C-alpha cells in the first residue's frame, strides 16, 4: 500500500499550486510515487481534504495525465479529524474499516492543524503525531515522509493564515475609468472572485500573465476579449486541449492541465462579475458581461458535463 502525505499549508493557493505542479507537471524527486492501473486513491484528513469533495480539482489534475489508468478516488476526510482522533457516530465503520472496504491502494493524508477546535497550535505535537503515523515498514511511507519534509516550512501553523486578506485584495482593485455605476460595482466583486483562494489568480496569476508552461495569459488574449459567449463557456465548463494564446502554444501533451469548471462554484452575478473584471483589467478592454448572458449560456449548455475542446468552441465561435 502506498502512503502519500501532504500536510496543511497556510494558504490554499500554495497548496493547489503545489499539487498542480507536483502532480500534473513535475514531481520533486522526493515526492515521486507510482500510480498504477486501477489504483484506488483514498483521501483522509480534515477540513481541507473534506472540502475537496466539492470541487474535484485535485482528481482532475491527477487523472488528466493518467488517462486510461482507470484510477478511482474516494474522499474519506471529515472536518475536525486529527491525526490521532477520528471519532465516528455509532454504527458508522471506523476510518480504518472504511479504508479496508475501499481497498485503498494509495492514501493521501492531508491533515491541518485544527485551529478552530484545538486551541493554540502545537506544531511540535502535530509533527510528532504525523511522524508516528508515518512510522511504517512500508517503503512507500518512507517516500511519503521525505515528501512531507518539503512542506514543513510552509506548514508551520504559527506563521501565515488560511484566510485571504479580503481588505488587501480590495485595496488593489482599481476600477478603470470607463466602468461606472453598476459596472464598477461588478468589477469590484469580480476582482474579489478572481483573487479568491483557488479561483482564477491561482493559475492565471494575480497579474493575469499566466505561468509558463502550464497556465496561459489572460492579458491580451483573444479568448477573453473576443466572443463573450465563448469566454463565458470556458469559465462555466472549463477547457482542455491544445490552444494558442498570444503566439504561444499550450498543449496538454506537454503537461498543460485542464482548466476546471466553475459552473457549480459561481452564481450568474459572480460569474458575470469575474468575466467583467478579467475583460477589463491589465489593459484588456471588453464589453462587461451581464448576469443575464451568463444565465442564458448556462441554460443552453446545462447538460454539458465535460470540458470544452478548443475545436468545439472555435467551430461555434470562430476567432474574430
Ligand atoms: C486550476 C487552474 C486554473 C484556474 C483556477 C483557472 N484557469 Fe483558466 N485556464 C487554465 C488552463 C490550464 C487553461 C488552458 C487549458 C487547455 O488549453 O487545455 C486555461 C484557459 C483559460 C482561458 C483561455 C485561454 C486564455 O489564456 O485566454 C480563459 C479565458 C480562462 N482560462 C479564464 C479563466 C477564468 C476567468 C478563471 C476564473 C473564473 C480561470 N480561468 C481559472 C487553468 C486555470
């Protein structure tokens, strides 16, 4: 049985970033582990891992370069669990029973520091509890322990915080002069959505310039400033396939992960706001996207459950 361990980082952006790179593009040597055909991957841990059941980004990032491996994921994490205590209601199988029932081949251990319930953080105790969990004759566990070492620094709960400083973000959002009234308000809300943990800025970066070789830029991108329906479709259902942006090619075969779907995460108002923000920041100038437009595009594609392929989008909305 493989045991792969990640521990809490003080902010989700660094975690998803670390996962994006560590798993989809290039694993640091110390964190490498094999995933084999038909492996069942189980997540245990507390709030951060528990919340992952609502998005599926990590699964997406892992599944995409492993097409055909038939991996399955089971999320067994429960908020409030600690390394040493994982109580369950009477009649519910113990966490260990559950792992056995799932026939886990690989376990991701994602424990945070339980700040809300555990009183003052006790990093030393946390480290030694985790070390005990990792004490295993399995060679995989030793690999996992080595991987965890990479994260000891950022995982120190006495530094940093899980919370994005909304006030800091708000201060940085400067509404461009051509947007006034309702549109200026939408732009401000869009900025908050854009810079929220694990939203657009995580991948496309706070300055919209993207990050080579994985995340294409939004600055000056025709996918942003062209057809608003095409732009809305990308944000609603995600995108996967070889694309060109500003003369550079972003190719899944070279490790570009899929852009995830925001359909379930953002309402019409928030989606319209973030698209208006992206369309009018860093020198971009596009017509504001209205909530009614998002509503229409959402309804017209409500049965869609997969990422868009660039060819599909270009067929319906050829580049301008
Ligand atoms: C998990 C990382 C990730 C997040 C979060 C993300 N994107 Fe993307 N995005 C990508 C990747 C990767 C691509 C290219 C995918 C491909 O071609 O297969 C992409 C492509 C795009 C494109 C088309 C190419 C371009 O650069 O213009 C647009 C537009 C876009 N994203 C907008 C957004 C917006 C708006 C948000 C937030 C609501 C967002 N993205 C959030 C990773 C992300």
